[in-house]
C-alpha cells in the first residue's frame, strides 16, 4: 500500500513532482493499493486518477475511511 499526501502550494498549484507521480505509477503496476490525499482545489490529473484506488480530499477523510475499513475487517 502507498498513501501519498499532495498539499496545495501558496499559488494554488499542487505540490506534486514527477518523482511522486512515478512512485504512484510504480505501486499501481505492482498491484499495490494506491491512495492519494489530494488537498489542492485544482482537480488531479489523469496520471493521478488512473493510478489511485481512492482519492481523498483531506487527511481526515482518509482517516475516516481507513478506520471504517479496519473496523469492518475486525468485525467491529
């Protein structure tokens, strides 16, 4: 599993490098679960949306999702 946090820069652009995009692609190709926490207002590119299993708009949204997944798998 990989979880990548992409913050928004002061100019409103995503703080995203080609290295991060490549790491997400590599994880996707290796059949890993790929999750992205995308906080910029600008929509993510297809390079992100096509490799991510799920995109969250905040760290809290991601935490809520993973907590529910954990509770489900543990019968809680």
